[in-house]
């Protein structure tokens, strides 16, 4: 969730004029207030692999207590971090981050438990799924026989010392869609949520090795591999949306991409940014098209940069999405905020008001329907008293999600 975004981190100093803000009173309105709970590598929950079911459940309830105290109304929980699961599945193995061994039954159904506990507190639960990551390591450390790596090695690509499901193979994309549908059919989730990993973030000097798939599955219409890759992801998003709505029309599909669609330096319709990193050109994810075609119910771009960032200032990236969503109001816009950066470095993030200032700017635009914070641990840790500021100045009252 935060990997390649670090390439854009600036250490520019920032001075913010002190003020005494009034609490925001949104009673009678709706606003999305969410937090990501990352499970990959035990980032947020459980705190380590191998805890007993009771210990895992107690830890999760403690996170929900923080969420409700902060007046959040949604949690986005990573239930398929690396082609493995936090739910009962016939096609994917249990996650190693639960028991320490991939494929080992944790002794209860975590997703069923999480939904029950979240809904009891009037929290929506969005099932966060990483679509194409097969493993965080390239050398086997005990993959289950049910793992897609074992079941379908012909779909797997080694890249950046990890293993990925190749989005260019139709059967591989269908496997991921069936993984999504398994959750939608069997659990009372409020949404399916994809993160920013489609084709992987690029490694300098190394292209994603998918020549064979390109030659076989080119569909006779793409002379440019980049266009073919984008079409693969477009097909995946369109078919995922249609499959979810066919099964349960009320279940939403959301996505939280890297925030830069394209730069104005390469496309006059892009954002004002000096960064050469974009979802369109580097991750082959045409996020703007998904919004325009209504293949998502909400989009939450990860605007993980400060106002004074040298390449991608917060306000410039926000302006791009506000202008886009003014034309596409059927899709909701939530903003992903980098709470994990509060209190770090030696610049703007040492000012507790950096993200509060972002939230105040968001409030000026009706198309911004809310915020999601990465990650839950940062809200728990309350760096610089940041969580206290959010509760006091913004989330004083309970409001429903849109």
C-alpha cells in the first residue's frame, strides 16, 4: 500500500500558521470515514502470526473500539493479501499471516467474525483484496498445495523478488474474479475493495516478463504492449463489477489507486505534477476510464503527499480528481490520506496539522465524500496527538456512510 509512493517523498520544510479551528458538525449529512486494516506481513492485524483465535479476536475488537471511538463508519480489511485468505475458500489457501503456515486452518472464520463485530458497531466492512499478488517472496517457504502458484504455475510471473498472477492470461483473471465472487456469495460484506497493485510497480531496467502471454493473447488488435496490458486490467475491472452486481447489486466495488492518473507533461488532461509515475503509464491501470465507465462505485486515490511536495503537491492532485468527479457524480470520491507518515521525517509531516489541513481543503468540494486513513496502526499510535485532533476537530459526531 505504501511501497512505491515513497519515491515521491520530499523533505521540504513546511510552516503552517497556527489557528483554533471549530469542530465540524455534519449531523444530518453523510460522510465516508474509513481506515485500512492491513494484514499482509501482519502490518496491522493480527500483531503476529500464530496467535490463538481468542487472541486474534481480542486484538481485532480492540481495533474496532478505536474505530468507533474515533467515529469512523467503515473499515477496509485486507482479506486476500497474497492469493491467500482470511475466509473459508475452496480455491485459495488460508493465509500464512494467521497461523504462520499457509493453508493451516486458524480455528475459526475470521471474515465472518469481523463482519459480525463490525456490523454490531454500525461499521461497514469492505473486503480488501489484492488481485494479482501471488506471494511476497519468490523462493518457496511453504506454499500450500491449494496455492495458485502450485495449482497453476503457468499463470505465475517472477518479478521484483515476488510472484504475481499474470493479468494477461484470461483464465488467470477469471480465477481472481471467482475469488471475489466467493466472498460476495458467502459473506455479508458491504463492498469489495481493490488496492493499487495491478501490474506491479516497475523496477528500473526490468520489464514485467509477459512476452509469451502477449504473443498468445494479443486478441489481434494491440501492437503496443502497454495498450494490451491496460486492456487486460480494464477487462478485469469491468467483469469484476458486472459479476458483483449480478450476484448482489447492493455490494459496492471500490478501488484505491496510486493517485496520479497521468501527468500533464505527457497528457494535457493529466494532473499538474512533475512525477513520471502514473497508474496509466506504469501500472497499466486506466483509473479515469473506470470512473467514466462506472465500473466502480467509489474511487479513493492515495494522495499520500504533503502540500509542499516538490513533485506532487497534495492540492494539485486533489484538484485533478475533483474536476474529474464533477463530471462523474455517480461515482463517489474518497481521499486516501497517509496517516502513517505523521510524525516522520523532518518536514511537513512533523506538523500535526498537515492532514487536518488536507481535510479542510476537502470540505470545500462537495464531490469529496469522505476520507480513508492508511493505516489503522497509525490511528492507534496517535503520533503527535494526530488522532486526538481528528476526533476533536472533525469527527465529533457520528454520521452514516454515504
